[in-house]
């Protein structure tokens, strides 16, 4: 057997020891770096008094003075660590350093911690995007309010204070909440709105949240009716007072600053707003209905889907378009509805076939407690897996102007799944219209 020279053995041992030392040294540096980074984010007490005397804002959108930041709301989030998550809108190239100023209840103490801004990846070419602005909270108290300020040692008495919501989680008073964003453009599709609301009720909805920029006077009557019956929550959405908005989702570099009236910001706020108020949240538009095919309602459908997908909190449903320009012969007609502005979805039961070059978009039912960031057609960050629901289980019934307007009628697919609910839907819509007469001359 060939023997190694003693010097070679010594060198190998030296190299090994040096390598171990280098690995240990790098590990220590890494740990130290992360500790220093985290330490810099820890709240520090400010001993000056009378700092918690500012005005608490109830605005659904607030602009920070001297900053290109819009604040929507602040939410308590302890899913990873005790923190406050502020949902906002920022210019993706003008993110500035900010600090959270926390007011402790029952004591005149203020803590300041550095804010970390996470700009969402989906902004579709627009300069302004949704952002999560996260601050670690003090461990010694549960602050009720937070203010954002660019400095950790200035006077914040003139800054708006935001209530930190979700501090005391509720025990899921409802199972299904539908988030609708956003209502704009003097919206007046009254009949389809009522039909969607009544279909949601038939399928299991207990609450709808609408982010309203503007609508017609006639539509206002409908909104007031559903608010009064307890199924509708209106969130004012005056985004046009702060930004030049687009009514499209993709930027055309025409000077607009954010897409589709800030739809993604509204959806993220709706998820956090309902995180502990609703077992599930549906993210779709008012002209869309997540329509079960194997089941008759959302509850039975979700029980089945969760049984098959136990580690999943995000369920994606494929959208299929039913052109509102194609009328079905011998469709169900209700003469008393003819004076009501809007689309009668019962008249449109032909859907467009799939396009080979286009992937059908999807809308979602999510467990809001599993969502960190959401976009329109998918969740960007989550604490669980996502699953695409097969079309034979459910689909998104989307009744609107066609994607394929030149497609001959013979290529459309007749799909009367919606008609399973027609008798109940006709009765409930007619009852609503009797309670709030909506003839055009009474606008």
C-alpha cells in the first residue's frame, strides 16, 4: 500500500480546518447580518408625551403629505410575527423610507419601528402599484393606531392616524363573502347587478363588498336596498381624486398612473378586511358568477374540493364568456323586467369556445387567512397551495360583450347550466324589483 507523505497529510488537515473555519465565519457573518437587520426593525420607545393626539382618519384612501404614497388601511397580522401590515399604493420608483409610529392603549407611550415596503409584482406597466408596508409591533402592548412618517424622531401630531384592524379576530360570522372591485364609469347595468346579487344568495353568499367610485342614480337605489337588507357593504373608492386612472388593466403609456381604477389594491384590501369575518372570499367581477356544475351551491362544492385538496387555500375557476350580444330563441322572458336598464343573463346561454392561442383567465375562491398578496387572476404570495378547479366541477359564468365578435353563431356552445336556478332567480329578482321600482322615468 502506498503511504502518503506526512507533509501532504498535514496540508490536507490544514485545508480542511481552514475550510471549516471559513464556513463557520461566513455563517457567523450571515447570522450577524440577519440579526442586525432584524434588530433595526424592532420597535423603539419614544419617551416624549402627547404624541397620540392626532386625528384618526376614516377615509378609505389617504395620501401622505409630501409623499407619493396612498394609504388604504392598516391590519394586524401575526401569521409570521407580530406586525402591522398597511395596504397602500406607491410609485414603484419612488419608494421612500418610512417609519411606523404606534400608540399603545391605556398608556402614553409611543413606539417607532422601521417600515419595510413590498411592492406587488403585478402592476402591468403602470407606474403606481399596490404595496404591503409592514412594521414589527412592540411586544409590550397591542397598539390600536399607527401613523406613517418619513423620520423616526419628528413631530407626528399632524399626521393621520390609522386604526389597526383585525386586532380581535371574529369567529367567522359568514361563510362566503364576494369582493367586487371596482364600480366606476357611471355604472348602470341594474338588471344584471340584481341578478348577480340574487344568484350569489342562491349559491350561499352572505355578504358582498363593493368598492364604489361612481354609478348612476338608479344604481344608487339598488345599492341602498342591499345595504339596508344587510347583504351589501359599500367601500367608497375615490381613487380618481388622487391618481389619473385607466379603465383598462394594461398600460398604454398614455399618462395614466394605475390600471382599472386600482382594482388590485381594492382586492387586497377586501381580503384583509374579511380575513376574520368570512370563511371564504370570492374575488370576481359583478358580471361574473362562480357557477357550480357538480353541486348546487358553494358550500357543498367547497366541502368536496377541500376534502380532495386538504393543503389548499386558493381555488381557481376557469372563466367562460357568454356574449350578451347573442340572444337565445325561446329564452325565458319576464315582461316586467323589460323597463329595467341592463342585461338579462337568462337570455344569453351560448358561450364562446376556447381560443387556441389564449389561456382562459381564472377567478378565485380563497381562504383569506392563507393569502399574503393577491392579483386579479392568481394569488402572488400565500401560506398554502393553489389548485385549478376542473370545468366539470365549476366555472366562471361571465356575461359581457364578446371576446370573439366575428365568430359565427354556429360555433358557439349552448350551455344552460344557469337555467337550473331560473325559477328561484326569477322569483327573487321580481321581488326585489317590486320593492324598489326602477322604471327609467323614476330616475
